[in-house]
């Protein structure tokens, strides 16, 4: 059975995925959801990938799932794991989709995000998450270091494995129209869509797990 490798976004921890992990394990899958060193000023994307690869260990048949900024780490894990059966799919959820050699800090200008028409909201992340769960997420979150986010990604090309993009229809940070355009321009694919805001692992864990299982079953 496949292992889902779950990569959190900026200023977050692996706990973000805990509800989805429970759902996936109930469906018979293994899961790995490491904490990235996102609050460490000495760590960049390569070190983020190191943390994921170390957590994966000797597992194979990996489905690598990147959320938000985790979209920059996911393809690096695809490059770094060894063996033809290591990574069998990459899934990007409400993601930043990097171009080869792109720095995360440059993503917003490079994709034209700043020119998108967006409604202004105070809560960009947890608007549809239960209040007590959102409070716990804020409590567990960490300060995202920006020291090395201006460095180019070491990714030279997107890994040669099937890739899916899952956009969230109510996402206030990365609106669905923006996601459709960037997924088409950068990966040549049309994203799938799910209801909810930017953090579906907390607001819709069962529905997200169902989608991930569909991807696993359809490989």
C-alpha cells in the first residue's frame, strides 16, 4: 500500500495533517508528515527536502503531497528519493507551483498574483475551520523564516512522475481562477477542485482524504 508523504506550508508543522492522516490510515495507507525547519534561518528548500527524505526513510511507493509553500518542496523530494518505484505521484493542494530555479520570494511577482482581483479578508487561512481547531493551529504554528526564501530553487525540471493539482474553490490566498491559470501555464494541466478555503486538511479532512485515495487508486 502506498505511503502518503504530507508536506505542510509556510510557518506550520506536520500536525496540520493529523486529521487527514487518521482518515488515510483508516483506509489502509501509511503516512509521513514531518515538521520542516521553516523557523530556522539557516534552512532553505534543500534542507526542507532533507527533513522530508529523512522522515521517509526506506519507504517506497510514495505519493508526495505538498500544501501551499510545500509545493516548492514536493518536487525536490521527487528528485531526491532513489529508485524507480520511490515516488509514484505528486499531488499539490492549494499550492504554490514553482518553476525551475525560482525563488519562493519571487513567486508572487512571477505569477502575476499581485495583479489578481481578490476580495480583501482578514482571515486568509482558516475561515472555514472550526474555531477551536483554528486556535490550535495558530498556537502550533511557527514563525516562517524568510532568510533564504530569496534563493533559487535547486529544482532543474519538474520530476517525471504523474502530478495532480487540487485547488480550493473558496481559497482567499490562492484563488481558484489564479490556480487554474498557473497550473496550466506551469504544468500544462487543469487542476481538480474541492470546496473550502486554503487549509482543507483542517476544514474538510474526510473529503480531502477521499480525493487522495482516488488519486492513489487511479495511478
